[in-house]
C-alpha cells in the first residue's frame, strides 16, 4: 500500500465516522519483503547480487526478526471484523 492509498483510506474512514467507531482498513494482499526489495532494485536500473548473479549491484541481506518485532500485524475485534 502506498502512502497516498493509506492516507485516502484514513480520510474516507474519518468522513464515515459518527463517533466511537473502529475501522479496519483493507490493505490488499500481502507482499513479500524480498520480492519488494528485488523489484525496487530492478526499477532503479540495477541488478540484485546473489548466488546466480555474483556481479550484481546490490546484495539483499536478511537479518530476520529482532527482539520485539512481529512477522504479522493483526487486529481482531469479535468474530467478523
């Protein structure tokens, strides 16, 4: 989701609010960070450095989770958000 899409959803939710509601924003399908990073490298006109391409421009290094970080953000309110 882009910043402008997120801002538009927040503005729409504010316009629909009457007071005290909780809105669950649908952000679309999940995107793998690895795929996003590779796409950004290619869109910049560069290549990804990996085992298949050791002469690439940018290497993507996975550092995994640090203390306190989560893989997924979830908001569950009742049985049918």
